[in-house]
C-alpha cells in the first residue's frame, strides 16, 4: 500500500536502492491486522498474489475463523518462502555449497 514515499530496506530481499518503490505490506492482510513490514514492490507483489488467491469474503474481518486461519497460513507461508529463498541463495553464495 503506497500512500507516500517509504525509505528503507526490503525486509525480505534487502533491496535498498532509493529508486525502487518500497511499500508497507500488511502481514495478515489489511482487514485482519495493522502489522506491517516494509518490502520492495517486487516482493510485495509476490506475496499479495498468493493472498489474492482467497476470495475477498474469505479474507475480510467478518470471515469465519477457519478462513482467517487459512489466510494467515498462506500469508505467513508466502513470506517465509521468499525469506527462505533469499537465505538459501545467500548461504550457497556465488560458488555454491562446497560441503
């Protein structure tokens, strides 16, 4: 959600180029939680894509608890998946694992 320019580093990929759009991402959806993290537009788009697999009624404030839990699972899973990929790439480095 972009209301004004946000400065900082993407909490997922570490992008900090001031020319790259940074956005406040509602971790469990805007309707379910005020908690946000700052992430770049590309990471935000990937997570939001997964969240949008749920119909609007299933991710609303009035959604049944089972839908809210499933939505939180998908939201958290998408976030952790991106973070995991970044950590794996960083851990393997440019030469890969030499076990």
